[in-house]
C-alpha cells in the first residue's frame, strides 16, 4: 500500500514537472513589457474605412517596434507591413471611433486602438519574423576582384578574408557551395564545425552589392534568408604599376591593390564600418605579386573591419561601484551588455542629442548605439556609468515640449512624444 502511495506521489510530481516544462516552453519567446498598447490617432482620408485601416497599420507597426525592448529583432522588414495589414484582426483587442465627420471634403476620424502585444509578438515569432542576435554572429562575404580590368578566377583576396575570420573567431562564416568552387567545403582552412552550406542565387559572392541600393537590398534579403546577421561587401582593384623593374640585376613586377569593404547589418542594411586601403607588392613573377598584394591589403584591413566584434575593456566607463567586463560594440549594441535601453517614439535627433548631453553632464562618458528602428520607434543601447534614477529625475526636470518619460524596470526607459 505504501509503495502504491509513493508511486502515486511520484507520478503526480513528474506530471507537475512536465506541465511546468510544457508551460515554460509555450511561454518561450519575446515577452512585452506591457501586454496592451493603446494608441490614439486623429487622421484624415477619403473615407472612414481607409482611415481606419491606416490607423490599424500604424498601431500594429508601433507595437511591433516594441520588440526591440526584448532580446529579439526583426527580419524580412519589407514583408511585415503587408502581413500586418492583411492579418490585423487577431491582434487588435479594442477599437473605438470617437469622432467621424467630413471636413473640407475629407473624412476626419478620431480613433483609439489597443493592440495585444503579447499575441502579436507570439505570432511574429511563429512566422519567423523575429530572431535573437547571436554572440558570435554568422558572417558572409561579397567581394569583386579585378586585375588590370579583368575579374580574377582564384579569389585570393576573398580567400584571405576567410582565413582571417577563422583565425580571429569572433564571428562564424557562412560557407557556400557554388558552381565556381565545387570543392570549397573541403578546404582545410575552415573548421568543420563552422561550415554551413548554402547556395547564394540573387547576388554572386564574387560581386560587389554596394554598387546600387537595389543590389545591396537584394544582398540583405538573401543574407537574412540564410540566417546571416552581418556581411562584408565591396571590391578589390588590382593593377600592374611597374613591370620588369631591374633591382640588383633581377627584374621585378609591382602590383597595387586598392580595396574598399563595408561591414553591413543584414536586417537593416546599416553600414557598421567602412575601410579603404591600398598596398603595393612586388615579385619576380607578376601573378605572385598580384596574390601578395591581395593578401597583404586584406591583412591590413581586417583588424579595423572586424573591430565591432573585439572584446575590449572600457576603462573610461568603469566606476568603483560598477566594475565592467570586456565587451564588444556588438555585445553592447545588440545583446544585453549595455547599461540601459532607451526607447524613443517620434523623437528627432535634436532631442536625442540633448539626452546625450544630460547623460554626460551627470558624469562619465556616454556611448549611444541604435539597436534598431522601425515605424518611427527606435531602441538605443546606452553605456553609461551613472544611475537610472538620476537620469529619470533629470529628464523629468528638463523641459521637453510634449515629452512623456516612462521607466521600464529594470533598465529600460521610454521617451515618447505625447
């Protein structure tokens, strides 16, 4: 009898643990700081239906931007607005039109809309519109290489970039399989654990997508589809500058390499860094001089290009009561290593500069990095050695026309134009 009771209690305990695990799994994903977001709009349009659709779209996009306050970010942004406009009903918990009248031949509508952010976030997560930035993000490389006006066939410069990435280890490289280099996955310079096969179809990895905004956008979209968070893009131009120059009874060839590369965020298209440099190399053999120039110019550029991922201590931000571990710019901007997150709604650059000056005036250096922006809402990662309460009180004392300051525990703040 006692054994049966023990068995029953054990079954109940295990069942409870299982339900807890299932419940936790069901609740995984981004959690909004507040479930409901109420928005008030005064809009005009040709008719009430059109105005209400505009208001719903604005409310849903504004609510979507709140995702930046969580650990998640948006991708496939070009598809989000059409998706929300076609599927708005489940996410709007309340809608009330307080005024609807014709003024000057147009329909004037005043409406309150409440969005269920929890339901919206969960749906966007299920539809793969959301992602969590990685500690070691996946990186890809698009680079054109030309020698004396002709595309090269061995991609020496690009190969050197891959070797430098593998050596440094701050990022992971997305390894492609394509017709030009069918044995690339067998390259011994790449750790097996880092290889991830993909076929890039829209933009060739041997082209420069930064030449036009359309090709850059296409590169961003293709990178997102392959879970790439950042990519290098640019071109290397090599040319012969001296031929058969006699040095100590020997003849040398000299080749100059000029290279410009950008580090680009795939989700927003934002350029995180741009580096341009040149290097001239010489050798008895012209092709050897070309390869040496290509490899050398890349080696010269890479430390600055990937400085976003360097984990460095920040003594200028360190205080006695707030020791700081080494972090990278990527950690502070994209992850949770900044001191606070500042959400701005409808603010211009002048107000943000005033906020930065207030932070500096309260003591210590200030670093403000835009984590992401969408539909007039931005979240800024702020590194600053002061206290949240001091900033909150100082902002309340500062006269901003129509500005509402809201504290979001433990380290968030919303600045919103009323």
